[in-house]
C-alpha cells in the first residue's frame, strides 16, 4: 500500500500557499476541510463555461449543465455503492438532509407512540430534529448513553431495542467530539430484527472510512460535501429506493413536479421530487472532483495517514499530566478526532492561545450539549486531522501547549 506524503499533498491545497497562511496549522477538519485546487478549478470552470440552470432548458448550455449535475449523482451513488443514482438526493448540507428525513418519516412512517432511538454521541443536527418531532407527534425518544471509556453503551442499546414500537434508530457513524465509531453493523442488524429503520449520519466518517451502504444495509445515510474536500452548499441523502418512493416531498415548488393544475399537483419521481427549486449546481458539479480526489489518494491510505497522526498526537498529549483526553483508548474504535480538557483552563482560552500561534482548532460544545452534560464539562478543545496535516503540526501543537502552561502559571 503506497504511503502518502502529507507535505506533497498540502501543495495541492491553494490556501496553504497564500502568504498569510504559509505558517498555518489547520486542525479543524471535523468542522470543514480545505479544498484542493482541482475542486476550486472545477467550480471556476463551471461558472466560466457552463453556467446555466438545469432540467429546464432545451438549449445546449443547459443540457450540458444538467448532464454534469446528474453525472455527479451517478458518481455519488458509486462512491457509496448505492444500487442506483435514484437513491441519491441533493440538499444543502447534512443538517438539511436529516431534517428532510425527520419531516417526511414523521408524516408517513411514524405514528404516535412509536419509539425513536438515538445516542448521546449525536451532533445536535441528529438530535434536535428527532426531539422536536417526538414532542410534536407524540413519539418516544430514547437516548443510548456513552460509557466511561467514551464508547457507546451497547448493553443499554440492547435494552432499548427490545422495547415496544421501536421504529427508527438514528446514529452517527463517527462522533465529532470523541471520534467514537459505534458498532454500526450490529446496531443495524438488531434494528432490522425488530422491524426498525436505521438512519446513519456519516458526516464525520465519509472522508475517513470506506462507505458501502449496501454492505452496511442502512436504510438512510446522510453526509456533506464540505467535510470531504468539496464545496459548501451540498448535502446528500441516500435512501433505499423503495423507502424514498413512499415518502412525501419535503419542499414544494419548481422542478419537483410533473404537472400542476389549479386543483391538484402531480409530484416528480424519486429523487427529483425532493429537490425543489434551483439547486447549487456549480457546487454539485465540483463535488464530483472532490470524490475523485479521495479515490485517487485511496480512502485506506487517507485513513492510515490520519490515524497515524492521531496516534502520535495522543501520545504527545499523554505526556502532559494536565491534559485529559476525551477519546476511546482503543484507537481502532475511533477516528482522527481528539477532544481534550485542561483543569482550570477553559477550552476557549486554549483555542485563543493556539490561534496566536497560528494553529486553528475548535473549542466549545461542538453542537453536542447532551454529551457535555453527561460528561460533566461545559466544553472541550478539539484537534481533528486531515490528509494535509503533518508530524510538524503536532510539534507545533506541543509548543503551543507549553506556551499555554506558561501563561496560566503566571
């Protein structure tokens, strides 16, 4: 298996060549990744060469733009091994993707008294929509907690999955706080055994783990372009076609219809019935280049490189007794995300000192206040790695930590 050279890969990302960013250490990849030149060029090329609306024009420019847009749908299906492109819906982001499912499933497949299971690992985007729908529609929302080692409590999951009327399980494939990777295949298998559907939030995992939705056998899978080197403004819903065909549209308007009369409307086929209005055409087209970029590097190569860095970062942090790492000890159970706290130093202060050293990290509750409450902390500082990070970045982090300790020792 070829070894990737992060220094050479970093040269493919224009942001790091800018004078003001030449000394930048970017470690907020769980929030959004940087974009390689091939993606930026694809975006620029679309606006300069193919800019037009899609699905509506009978002129050449529109037909070319439509083909490029639908080619990305085809490529996305292959990227996650969906059965067909008709199982791929484009949205604005993962949050909208989950809301699409929360609204449509609540209208069509869930009844008052049905139980939804989620976990304390979830981003607010995979918690608040289900909590809100539960209150509106009379569903029961059950939450699987994490154990002291930051892994999911599978005994509690097993207890909950045996409850009556479990109809839906909503779970992240990788935590954006702890990096925890739950046993997704077991969870899906058990859910299906009791007749429940499973929605997997793959926003964090998609750029780090091979994704095969058929092998996984999830019913729905959601993710975003911007966390995998692609543009902002593109989210994806994968759903088994037989399920998507049953769901009502989420948004109404142009391009999601076949015909409109004064008294009734006939909606379009799946997936287009879910894509009302003008989409982010250029962003979708450029997203194809991001997936191609990942496949050229090789997802296993990316994973090995990132996890090697995460391991070295953990080893470095463990040499500082003031630092408490919020992450599973077994790195095989987690991704390249490391949260940590330091007693008597707020995470925002950590991030501010790091920023003065030109190191970009995230600090806060990371859109998971239920988990923070469970852990008894208000927030964490977070390092999250991507393919352009280097061992020198970890050395810079250690220097920033030492500067932090000097400041707060005064």
